[in-house]
């Protein structure tokens, strides 16, 4: 990506070089020019004439009178005048064109974007959340990142994500990120007060989205929930709990670290019950079932209310992150309805 400041500086240097070269040409042939004020042309007059000539101002107080000076104007100074205008005006036109093209692209993108996920804050937690969602099948085309840091925005763009730079507590920025039409919003700002304000603003713009917020201190948990968060993760408590368990039992710490790492070892996943699993009890499932989600209620695996798994249940399981011959993934797609075969449709020979 080209740095706009570096590009502008390069073009200004080219324009100045053209200006100086043209002034030197005029000064070398100064005897062929006439100054209405004193009749002679010095170095300052040469730069003055060059400036008004290249900018097409043309006051007429200094004019080429000799044939040589007029030939130099035709052959050299006029092309330099055109080059000078292209460099300066071209920069403005390119900037306006790029900005207009980007605005058209964003407007078209906003019209098409529906049921997407907005991630507010692309720091350590935000990047980890995005990587986890990508590992679980969410497309980069449905992810939008909001962050005030240009470096974070550049990193998100390199990953193929749409990124909006700005303060996530401002309504305008959240509208540009498509918060009003999002289905999921993840808030991972560096400060709890910013998270609370971002949650309030997001909930005001979108009454139905599922909002998940990360806070550092448990004291702010209730405040964020009151602001409209559906789920709140207390990062300091979670890390402290893992540290404590790892201290008491290093093996348990390794297992928990494995479960919270995407793509390797074990993973926690939620999936639909497959047709072959309907009617079975959770302990009869190949994957290790830890909870069942039925009609919006989360039931732990030992709850007597589960009974047998039924169609439409979603189960939270612990399984291998990768599919192996001894740990195949269940096909959770709906089984096609059985259709009776018409004997007349059979090919000859009964094949």
C-alpha cells in the first residue's frame, strides 16, 4: 500500500524541480526577455516569470522578445508548463477519484451487508476472537473490524477483513461499520469504560443483535449487562482461574489451554444433533457432550430434563480439532425424506 504522504511529497519535489529548471532556462537566455519595469531580467525576475508562466497566470510584464527566447518557450517551457499542471492538478484529481471510488465501494458494500459480525477492538483479544470465528466457519466477508489504530486497521485489511477506523463510542463510526444491520457484535476494547459506552451505543442502534463484551474487572459486569450485553466475559477472572488451576494441577492447566486454542488438540464446539443421534442419551454420543441447548435453554449433560436427544437440539461437545479416522465428525445435515421407488422407473435388468 502506497503511503499518501510519501506520494504527495514526491510530486511536490517534481513540481519544484520543473520550476527551478524552467527558471534557469529563462535566466540563461535573459537577454531575450524584456521586463516592462526596468528592461532587464535578473534571477528573481526569471523565477517570477517562471511562476506566473507555469501557473498560466501570465501578467505580461515580462515577455520573450527574441526569436531564441520564443523558440525556447515553444519547445521547452510550454511542455514544462503542461507537466507542472499535470503534477499538481493530477494529485488533486487522483485524491478525489480515489476517495469517490472508495465511497462508492463502501456504499455498495453497506447495502449488501446483512447478518454480519462486527468486532470492536482489534487488539490481542479482538484478533483471537476473529481467528476463532474464522476457524469455526465464519467467512471473512461477513466480518467487520472497528479500531482507532491505523496499524490495527492495516493488519485487518491484510487478513482480508473489512475495517473501519474510528472511535467505536461514536454513532457515526458504528453506522459506517454496519452495526444497525449486524446479527452479532463483539466488543473487546482496551478499557472497560469504553466497552460500556460502546455497548450502550450498539444496543441503541440495534435492538436484536447478540452482543458479547469483554471486560477486565468483574465489578463492571453488571453495568455492561445493564447496557445491553447478552454475554459478558471477564478476562481478568478467566485468566486468574486458569492460572490457579494450572498451579494446583499442571495437567489441568494444559487441558484448559488446549481447549481455548483453535485448530490443534481438543476444541469446544456447538453443533446440531444429527439424525443418527436422535433418541440417544448424551453419554451415547461419540463426542463428549457437556451441555444440550433445547428451546433456548442450556441444560448441563447431567440434567434429568434432557432425557433423550430430539430433533432440533444443539449439543456442546468436546472433540478433536481435526477429523481423524477414529474421530470422524458427525454429519448434522437433515436426512432427506425417503421416497418410494416406482418399479416403472427401474432400468431393464433390475439394476
